[in-house]
């Protein structure tokens, strides 16, 4: 299933309907103003926004795709299976600073995992007004949890019937939020069954169309003729597309037989056990409502945008100030109708108005007529595109808005209640001081040539169904150098938030990256989407040569000839580092003109080469590639240069971390035994896994030491991490070896080691388990000092926890006693000693981990069935497999296994 409308799989309609219903009901249950559903995709580790209700999809394009390992609430809800409640912006910033940096507005939010059986399919989200305390949303939260559970069960049933179909790989479906029903006679609903071709109309729709039920033939063709005779073919084609899972991106704007405007909106519906059906609403807006008529006379410009970015009203003054006739504004996407509004600062303010209840006030400079027609599109600037721009026009071209039905690449639309009726307009704000001449009574053709560089003051008030925007001239730009400089900043989109968002988001993300690979992955996730790039290469400097650390998007093998290039090579990736200046090329022609003969990976496209320099020290270079030619604005060059500095500092820190970590790991390995003492009747093997949290080494160890005519099996764990823990571990290991070689009893070994640790006074304590085993007889004598109990697997497969009485941990009580327990180990039995890192998990009881380890050991085969002397190595690998592949391993792990072989048969006399 994809969200692009290209996949006509029979499950597509049902999946879409389930997601739409769940998101709509969740918004209503939680008192929210918007929300949606994230669903897993077929790309491992990637979630996609499948449904977005109540917000313009293009305005939130940066959040359409989300990696499950990102520090975002949606990712945590999916990855950890937990519900995330964020009552306000303060709590959001405290828990998810990177997410809050992207949407720094006052709103609350809920995130509930959608789980069916043992499978997590996605996350149900609701954005709602901010509250002081999370307790204020608990009742609504419970209802959203129930909806998520019901959706999970439905998706599980759908997947059982159609495996591998419950996934989302396209753009999101954009929905209008639930609204109040329209008045009688102004709107009506219908339902069409594609299989039987039956269509039913409600009483309101019969009234609106003027077709009494007794006179209506009941065919879809008759319905299309009654709605709009001249557009009947469009209606029939759209009905068929909707039945195939491709509802229209916007309501169809149609004309009735008498020329009156009619809006047709469609969506898929699924109501088991019935087959999928197409439902819709027909709205006849009629003449403008009273409030809009009054706004026509205001001296200020007033225009209204619904919550999907569609302009639903504009008075003559607004059309004049925005530089577009009303006919080119109403019924069209705002960014499509007014292309020069595709700018980061305006979109920041619009997001604030959509997500917060307070009015938003700001200023913008409107470009001249020529500039407004040639302003780079969002694809060039990295800002979100409008729905039509996303799929129907090449970058940089504005040839007028295409008809809504031709929008093949925009997010789908399936609005439950149709477009908001004009009669629900809350009305414009009270008139303010007249800032311009009275508006003419007719729509003027805008005199665009007279408004180049004029400042406009805007106020945006959020209503339940739409935003009301007031626009007026603002006399802020004078002929002074300061005023001209301010105008230039605004012209490039430099607002208080927009130019800072990407550096802030990248900086926060980089604080969580500790290795060069992690830094590179963050750059790929944050930098490429921000500027519309498709290729990334990061080179690091080592001994005056550049070596590739990370690449994505380049043809396979293309970068191989550049590996290890010297700093004297005439290449842009080298010269940007040696000169310290970023290099920007708007096209491949520019690149080849400066560097003749340079190999190219594409015939067109732009390139940016950024030096990675931290505190004056050369670190490497970063290359960004774009699929199409584009220019780089002054703002973009400034931001990219700043981001390169952040990347360089993060990469330098990562290199230092990796060097120090390698040194620490080497110290740790040096303290562990190179080889274990051997005996013909005993096979032993050990495993050590360092923790993954930070670079500090741990204090776990294991050993096998000769002790008289037997062997001593030892495992221990020094409290804490770091060099001191490792040094203490080394001292204790040496002490235990010395006592074992003297063949002291186990209780004396523990007592002597305890006294030694107290005398050393490192401020640390340690646990230990010591077992002295006679391989010939199988008799073992064990002592335990606060350590997890060993496991013993009998030859018949029965495995038990050895309940050894023990004393307190070492280093605490000078007079502690360590009782000795005697046991027997049969040939073929396996003894397992381990540290708590193998069995302890946050939030779980350690006994559960010990039980899981016991079960895993029980499933191991018998040594006799595995000849060759390497049986235990395989068992050790299986017991540590989960821990070995865990990305988050807070503690180090030690494991020691031993199995006793039967005595060899006596040789010939």
C-alpha cells in the first residue's frame, strides 16, 4: 500500500479508511485541533506519515518521514511501545529538545503506539491545546489509547488476510478536521457502491439538486448530470479514482447548470462486512456570507485560509496587496496562488498560527512583480512545497495553478465533513486605522509595478475551521541604509526563527552523536532534507590525505577514485578545505568550467563543497549534491557555512572519542586473561562484551586458574565504570589468582580478597563467585560474595539455578564470612557463571533475566553430540547473541562456561 495513489491493491481502500477513521475519532476524543497516524514503511527503520488531519501537508513536509531511532516522541512511542504525553511546550522542550526546536510553539500532544498482537504498526498522534499538567489530559488520553488498540486489532486482521500490505510508502493523506454539519439545503451526502453501481442520496442532497427521490433514476450518471452537467465526465472519473484508493487532492470546484458554484468532496469508506464504498458531500456555498460581505468594505485586506492551506475568501484590498486578482486566490492553495509566500519566515508564522490559539503578528516585504514571478520555488530554497508544486511543475517555474483534478503528485485528500461552509466564518477582526485608500467596488487588476519592496503587516487569527489573515501596508522601510538592510534580510526570509531552526536542530542532534558514523548519519538526516539535497559525501583528513567516511546517493563506485587524495590535488573537495572557503556551483557547467576534466556523476545539478574546520584545525570536507541546477541565496550560503562548523566540531569530538575509546578498550582487553588454564577432562570458554554507553571501561572479569590438582573458575564484577574500576578489577584478579595458585579453600580466597579490597580503599565494592573443581571426580566447592548464582545444566538437559548461600559483596565488611557449598558436576554437564549485565534490564526484575538465561542454556545440545572440542564456544555465542547485537548496552558483560568430559578409556597394558 502506498500513499501516492498509485497502488490499487484491494486492501488500499480499507487501510486508508481505517487510518482516516482512527485519526478523526482521536482528534475528537482528545479535544485536539489536528493529528494523524504514522505507519511503518517498507524501508527498515523508517516511519511515514500516512494521515494528517487539520494541517496543511506541505507546511509540515519535514516531518513526513521519521527514523525510529530519532529522539522524537513518535519514534519513542513506536520503538519502545510506550505512550508519550506532552502537555505543553515546556515539557516538550525538556524531554525532546530537537523536536521542540523544529516546532517551538505552545501546544500539547499525545502519541500512542498502534499494536496488533506482537506487531507495532505505527503511532496515533493528536495535537491539542497546551495545558499546565499532564493529568488534565488523562481522560482524553485513555480514549485515544482505546482507539489505538482498536486500530491495531483491525490492522492485524487486515495483515492476516493480506500479508505485507500494512505499510505506507507514499505521501500523507491530508484531511480537513471534523467540523459541524452544514445547514439544511446547503449540503448533502451520498454513497456509491462501485460493485453494484448503486448510488444513494440523503434528503438534503435531493433538496440541493432539486431531484425528488421519486424522480431520481438512481444511477451514477444521473447523479453527475444533476451536480454539474458540463463537468459530468470529471465527476465520473474522480469517483472511479476514489474507488481505486485515489481520492482527489482538493474538493472539485464545479458549476451547476445555472452557473452556481458547487464543491464536491469524496473519500473511501469501509464498514465491515460491507464492501468498500465511496462516500462524498456536495456543498453549494451560494452567495458570500454576511461576514465576508462586510469584510469586502474594510480598508484593510482580509483573506481566509482553511486548515489545509486553501484560500476560501479574499476581499478586494487583500487581492490588491497580495498582487493577485480574487479569481486567482479563492479556491486555490495559498502558496500556489501567491508564490512569493513560499519563504521560511512566513511558514514559521503560519505554523505558529495553526498550532497555537494566540494571534500571530509579523511583517513581510512583498517583492516587485518581476521578482514575485521569478522567485525560486520551495524545491530550490528547501522550504515546504505546496501540494501542486510537489508533483506537477518543474522547479523554478510558475506557470499558473493547474486545475485541482490534475494534481497527481499532491497529498491525497479524504475529508470526512467536506469543506467548511462559508457561513461558519468567524468574521474578520475589528477594522483598524485606515492604512490605505478605500477599496474599489470592483476587483482591480493589481498594479504590481508600484509595490516592489513594500512592507506588509500581517495578523493571523486561528479559528476552528480556518485562519483569518489581516494584511495592511506598513511604513517601516525608508531610504536609510538601516531600512534597506532590514528589507534585504526580510527579502531572503530571515525571520527570528526560520534561519535558526536548522542550526539548532542539527546542533541538538549532533550532541547525541559520539562516533564519526553517528555524526555522518545525523548530517544525512538533518541537512539533506533541509536543502532538498540528494547526495552527501563526508571526507576526513588523515596525514594530509582525505578519506571517505560516509556517502549516500552517489552512483556505486563513483567516489572510489577520490579515496585518499592528497591535499595538493586540484579538486573542489580539497580546495574548500585548504582555503577554508565554501564553494558553490549552481550547475555542472559551472563546476566543469572551474575544474576542467573533473569526473561527473550526473549531467546536471548543483553542488556545494563545505570545509570542515574546527577551532582552526582542518577536519575534512562535506559535499552536498542536488539533482537539478539551483542557485544558493546569501542566507543559504551563510547557514550552510555555519552548519559546516557545527559538523566539524562534532566530527573532531567523535574522532577524539574513538581514539580514546580504542585506548580504553585496549586497556580492558589487557586486563582480561589471554588464555585459560586447561585440563584434559574440562573444556572452558569465556566471553566479555563492553558496555555501549560512553567510552568508559567496566570492571567485569573472568578467569580459570590452576589450583592444586584442580582448576578454579572465577567471575567477578567491580562496581561502576571507568579507569578506576578497571584498575581495581586488575588488582582483584591478580589477588584471586595468587590465592588460587596457593590452593586455598574457597572461603579463604573470598575472605583474603575482601580484606585486600578494604585495605586498598578504592571506594568501590565488588561481587565474585569462586568455584574450585576437581575435573577427575567432578567434585566442586563454591563460595559466593554478592554475585548472581551460577547455572548448572545436567546431561539430560535439565537446568537449574544453584542456590549457593553466600556472603556480602567484597570491600564492605571486614569480618564477613563466605560459606562453602559442595556439589558434583557429572560428565556432560555445563556450568555457567555470568555477571549481572547479561541478565539485568532496566524496568525488569533480575530474576526474570536469570530465568531467560536458564531456558536458553537448557536448549543447548549435549557436548557429546558436538565433537571437536568447540562445543562451548557455540553455546557462549548463542547465550550472548542478543546482548552482542543490542545498540543500547548500559553495562559490560562477562560469561564463563565449563563442561566436564568423561574420563578417557584406559590404554592397552
